[in-house]
C-alpha cells in the first residue's frame, strides 16, 4: 500500500507544472461554466457524467500546484538568504584576499593561476568565492581559478570592498623567480 502511494507521488512529481495547471484550469472551467455555455460547448454531458471525478481532481491538482508554489518560494527564499550570507563574507576579507580578488576586478582577469599549495586561494575556494575552473594544471603554471559570478557582480558594484588590497597571486614560476 505504501509502495503504491509512493509510486503515485513520484508519478505526480514527474508531471510538468504547466500540464497540471492546464488540467486544473480545464477541470475548473468545465465544472463552473454556466449551463447554457456548457451546452453550447458540448461539455454538459461530460460534466454530468464525470462530475464525481472532476471535483476531487480539481481539488487535488490545486493542492499539488499550491504545494509546488510553496516549495519553489521557500527554495527561492533559501537561495536569497544563502547569497546574502555569501556576500557578507566579502565584508570580512583580509588585505591579501582582497589582493587576489582585485586581480579579477581591477585588473579584469577572468582566470588566475595559483600554486597548488597557496592557502589564500584555498580559503577563498572554501568560502565559495572562487572556483577551480579546470582540473588540468601544471606545476609550473599552477591551478586556474575563476571568480564566482555572484562575487564578480557584487565586487564590481561595490569596489570599495577591495580597498586596502595587498599583493597578488603568484604562479609557481613567479615564486621561483622571486625566491632566487
């Protein structure tokens, strides 16, 4: 019994929202149009014969659509809250982290290459501010990182967040040159 109910719920999940909306509107239309219009459209006989299914079907479809709306709205609110928290992280950057991010915003780079053992980029990645743009890298050139789109947008709109930036990321090759 529970398996059958789970299967029915999964089947309802797979039905596109637009199809549910059309079915609900059609059932509501057939149930609630005036008698003269039902006769003109030749749905009066269908309505009389299947009213016992149309009413509960309309209620079920309306409830399912409402549930999908609530789920979508809460998901949207959750995403907005997560984005707000991510943006708050940009208020608490160290001067070195600002230097790395300034390379994207001020210098206009899409990708920076950083050594494998770079802790600053590791921290920015852990906080979901940058992401590793490719799994292909070399020990000489380093690992490629890009700025998350939300971070690029926010920092472009609020360049004052990068004030006090110090330093910049170095590739392993640049590190070797400066260490000699």
